[in-house]
């Protein structure tokens, strides 16, 4: 399937940066889950899960690279339908952990369908806007696209997993923006969202979600309770200094002052142990991945490819930025993981698969 | 159906992609700045916060300095006790844990809650002691259920130990947790909430020297406060030992004498040459060991509500009429003021009339003709009525003050109260009234408004013994400045008066006669040693008033107090002291107690075996209550 010619068009630099970020992630997950005991310490089993997921993710990346992205796009409705079915299934029969119903057990694995929402929605929207002969510039197309994005968003939010749900928004906004949506319209939507947001805060958010926002605004009011994570995140990052405390030597991470850091606060662990230098390196790699991916969109041979990459990378960039900001205690604590680094098999596999599509679009820029 | 990009489209797309790229790059730049602020600019602040997060400094209490007697025998030491404490940060459900602990150990759950509540403002990693001096059974119960009792720990701490229990309790005092008021004060610098400090007696007076320096153990803990590993340990420095002037044999004799008598009261024995205290007691006493590891509420409440006031240090805080023990002061004042000579004689017919009022002598038949020596020996009231009347109250006051009565002794123990020897000036100032000459008559035999503390009586008799030097009673003989015990010079005397030796000798002769000449203090006689003394029986209330009051309330003790002041040997005395029996009925009863003290002292001096503790019968106490004694308004006796 993969013609020899195409092989030369694979963006090895982008792929290399992705693999390095994934490897850093595995190392950081190991550090965040390392079991420190009076007798010494040992690696926890979670790092192996992450390693397996990385392997599976690379296979997924290959699959999403080898098959022409247009084939995926043509089947986007089917994929989208399958996603909706899975999300409904999760809500009905899914496995509950930590108060949320997110997982479907498959053998030894626990599939988290919401993590695949971004790829599916990006494919669906890219197809919808990219293959639309009118150019998808009118309001009704926008509304239609918005509905396509909102259905899985609401299903995911219902789990409840607000963090993952909101990552679908930038996918839609990114594609709509690239599709030529007038900025004025976006502005109107944004203004319209404001009262909607206030209404939502008052009536739709759960108490713990409200508390997170309040706590973020004033973490000191409850340093042992809800403000704890925000304060501890700042301490963790700040104590790293220029060069960091060294791998497995961060006191905040190793003595578990940041709870379950491998999920949402893996970047804080990196900041503490690798210091400002490590932070700049990781941020540089992420920035490179994002800018390079946008280049792939620019090079795409068709609107479909450009929109697909634009949507995927908009979601990716949003997630990275939000998580890193939160890692430094500068944004309210939301369940938004750091793609490629945070602990979580479904997330890692989905992220790698989505980069398969990005590489795919760039690789096939000359084909017809 | 491929929708390849048209040139227009591509231009627009390229522009919008560039916009997104610039946006992302700008946000990343902002993020980098944010991390720079936290990691570089504010690094020190956050590093310190991280250090505080992971390290805990736990105090290692220092044992207090040991107290030794003048011969080096240990009077107060330390021993290890086990406390059961709560570390709040290690547990989520404190009420539940306290409930379980109360159940396991039999402690009062409400009290445990109150202890925790009282100290809720302290850092949550600092252990709060819940059960002090836990019994073996409580410790075993805790160990058996320690997995349920999260956050509960057992710690071994040094606690004060008083081997002789209640002996000299008021002198040693007791220790206890530092109070909030003390924490505010400069002289408790370095002490923290929960520190054990002296709260009474020598423990309080010399707290700073005895306290030592607490050490600290720094440990690394995880986010739930569990200890991961020790970081550094600063061992505590034990407090410096201190050698007291107390002689443990004399001290024991004082306690044994009191125990055999069954009376409450106080006694102070000292070296009249420098004021060093050899023995000291106040009865009833308490057991300072009960305080050492923290006193429980019930015991504390019982001590405080006891009508006999065991916490009161009667030696320093009790004020009583001296009765006839005051007579030597009046006699000496008469001699020194040139009013009388030792041969001045008065005829006692069992009473005399002054200012139109009859004053009785304690001896109904009268003493006949008595001179000064005889008057002291027989404690003749009429003689001293007469001398007192000739002197006037102000000259009595002058000499009593020079001998330490009605003024503070300035012993280093806290909360000494001052007695009273009245004067015309005092009455004018305090009562805004003129002094009536008739009031002097009662004063002359140590009744009326005269009140003295036992410690001031000890100073008085020591001053009589040493010839006019009002020594300062003191307790410390040697201190350790780090290079072993070094003698501490005795504090300078409060005052010194040149008493004419012949005149003083007359008083001493009289006091010798009290003990050895068939006088009122014969029971204090020690074969082969010239003991001098003076008894005193002091009315608590006038006889007439007593009959009425006693009829009303049978539970109040109105029996007379018994005093005995003594020094020995007559020439160049080396021991002086006072025994005060509260409601001891007769002065001679106090002389019986003093006898054991003196006998012990001389046996030790002569290298003979010490006399065994006396039995109650040995003391031959006189319980005959003389309250049927005539209706005369005064009549301090024998």
C-alpha cells in the first residue's frame, strides 16, 4: 500500500519529535508513580502500561499513516457513528472509576472512547467543510458543524469528563476558522457564549466543578483542601529552579505532594526534576510539533487534508497549552491531560494515531 | 471528487494557518515567561515551601537538671515515661481515632477531644500528648490496636522524678506544660507550646538554669505525614545540675516529725550563720510526681478544692499570730532601748490591769516575781505586758523588723507573702486611726494584729542565734556552669544590727532555760547539747468568740496554733529553725517535733546512728484543749 515514493515524504523530523516527547512522557510517568518507601524505592506497574500503550500507539500511527487519509474521511460518518455508539454504551454500561463512567473493559485493557473523539470529530468536520462545494462559509453550515461537535461533547461531559469534552471545541473552532469562517461570526458566538457560560456555571456545573474554579481564583483560602493542588503545583514547579532537582529526586513528586501527578501534573514533575531547562526543551519540542504540523496543513493538497490537520492540531495545541498552564498552577484544575506525556493508554494511542493522520496528509501532498 | 485547493483558497488558508502559528508561538512564549518567573525569579521561595512540605522538625525534650542535697545525694532526678500522642496530619478522622483510643485505653473521650481542641492552632505535624505517663496496660492496648489508630504514636520522654514523693514538695515545686502567659514572656525564650517548665518552688525559681536545651529531630515525611527517613538529629542538652543547701537527713527528720505528729503546718530549718536552708516542709503536701508527666483533671481539681489547701506553701504564704515566740523580740527591744535590764523584775499575780482593762497570764496562779530570764523560760505574760507597755508599739516594731518579722525574708522561692508587726504609722495609713496604747499589750505577747510567716520566724530565730545578722534564707549551695559544681556564695544579709552581747546573752539564757531549765520547751532537750528555744501557743480567735463560733460550726478548726523556735548550740549556734503546727493546740507539741530534728542533727554531727522516725506515742503530744481557759481577752500561753 505504501509506495516507495511516499516513504521519502514522511516527515521524519516531526515523527522524531513525537517519539522523543512520548519517551520523555514514559520517563516522567515512571518518576511520578515511583514508589518511595523508607527502604528505598521501586518502579510501579503503571510505567509498563504506558510503555505497552506507546507500542500500540506506534502501530496505530502506522495504520493511520499507511491508509490514505481520504479513505478515513470517506468513512468518517461510519467512524463518527461508531464513536457515538461507544459513548452511549459507556454511559449505559461503562466502568466507573473515581466517580466517572469513562471506560469500557476489553480484556486486560480499559478503552476510553472519549479519547478518540478528537480524531473522529476532526475527520467528520474536515469532510463536512472540506468536501462542501460551496466552501462552507455560511451560517447554517457553521451551525451544522457545531451540532456535529456538540453531540459527542455533551455525551462525554455527561460521564462526567468535562476536561476531555472541552477539547472538542478547539477542533471545531480550528477547522471553522481555516474554512474561512468570518471572524465577526466567531466573535458573536464568543459573546453569545458568555451569558451561556454564566448560566451554565450557575445551573449546569456540579459543585465540585464550581469549587475548582473558585479555588483557582483564591487557592490560599483552603490550602489543605481544594486549593491544595494549585498551591502544590506552584511549589513543585518553582522548586525546580534552573536545572531541576534531578530524575527521581523531586521532593514534591517523590513524596506525593501532588496527588496522581502522572495524569494531570506530569509536566509539573518534569519542571521540578528537570528544571527550567527541561521545561524549555519540552515546550520547544511541543512548539516544534505544533508549528510543523501546521506546515503540513499548509502543504496539504486539498482542503480536506488541511482542515483535518488543522482540527487535530488545534485540539492538540489547546490541550498542551491548557495542561502546561495548569501544571504551573496558573489555570483551574481540569481533567485535561498533556498529550503524548500524561499517563493513560487510550490518550497516548489516540494522540499517536492522530499524528499518523498529520504525517499522512503531508506525505500524500503530491499524490492524486 | 477531489477538491484540490484553488489559488485564492490557498492564499486565505495560508494566511489563517500563519495566524494560528503566530498565536501558538506567542502563547508558548508567555508560558516560558511564566515558568521563568516561578522557577528562576521565585525559586528560593518555592524551594523553601517544598522543604517545609517534606521535612518535619520534632522536638526532643531535654531532661531537666538534677537537684542534689548538700552532701551530693539526689533529691530530684528524671525518668523516662511513655506518652501517647496524636499527630493530626497523619489522620483524617480525628474524632473517630480519639473514640477508638478512649475505648482501648479507658481514657475520657471528652477530655481527649478537649486537649486536641485546645491545641488546634499548632502545626498539624506536632504531636499532641493525649495520655501522659501511660500505664503499661494503656501502652499495650495502644500497641494492639495501632493499625486502627492512625496518627496515634507513643513517645518516650524524660519526666521529672521526685524519689521522696511529697517530701519538701513546696520547696521543689512541680513542673508542667508552659502556660500561654509564660510563652509570651522573654525569660521563656526558646520554649515552645507543650514545653515542660517549672511551675512552682525551686523548679520555677531556677527554671532557666534547670531547663536545658531541647534538641530536635528533622525527618523527611511524605504527603500524609508518614516518616520516610531521618534527616538530622540534634540531641537535647540536659539541664545543669544544682546542689541545694538541703540536708536530706534533716529533711527526712522534718517530714518524719510532722508525720508522727499528725498535724499540718510548716517547718524551716537553716544554718544561722549564712541562711542556708537545711530542711523545709509545708503540710499538707502534694506529690509533685503527679505533675511530672502532666496532672490529670481530677487530681488537679481535688488539690484545688481541698479546704486544707495542699497547694499553699504555708512556710511562705501562711500568716499566723506568733504568740509567745514573739516575747524574746520584745525582751531584746526593752534591753536595747534601755527600758529594762536583765534583772528587771515584775511580780506576776496571774494577771494585770492596763488602761482599765484586765489582761490575764496563761498561768492562773501567777509566776510571782520574775526577771527577764525567768519570764522567757516560763513565758510569763504579765512580764511582757509590762515591758511592752513601757516600750510602746513603735519600738517593738523597730526591733521585730530588724529581726526579720513583718518583712519579707527574700528567700528565692516565688510568691512569698509578708506578715505584719503593727506600728502607729501603719495604723494611721491603713486604718486611718490613732494607735491606742492598750493595743500594745496584746502585741507584746505576739497576739492582736501581729502576724508572721513561718519563714520570717526562721529568719528571726537565726538572727537571735547569730547575734543580729538578718540572713537571707537560700537554697542553692553550688551550681554547674559547665565545668562541674561550683559553690555559690550565700546572698548578702538583709540587714545587720549590733546587738550588745551581754544583752543578747540574757535572751539566749532565757531560751536555754525554756528547754533545759524546766521551762515550756523541755521536750526539745537533747542530752549533751545546749538547745535554746521558745514555745508559742497562738490563739486563732479570742476565747469568747471561739466559744460562739464553735457552737455554730463544728467543722471549722479553732484550736490554737503551736509554735516552737529553736537554735543550738547556745554558743556559736549552727542550726536554727521553726516548727509551726497548725491547730497544734500547744507550743510544747511543736517542741516535740523539733526534738526529732535536733536529735537527728546532733546524731549526725557526732557521727552516731541517726534516731529512727518517731512514733506518734514517742511525741507525747498534749491534746488537752484549753479553750475553757478563763474569759480573759488575751492570754497567749507558754
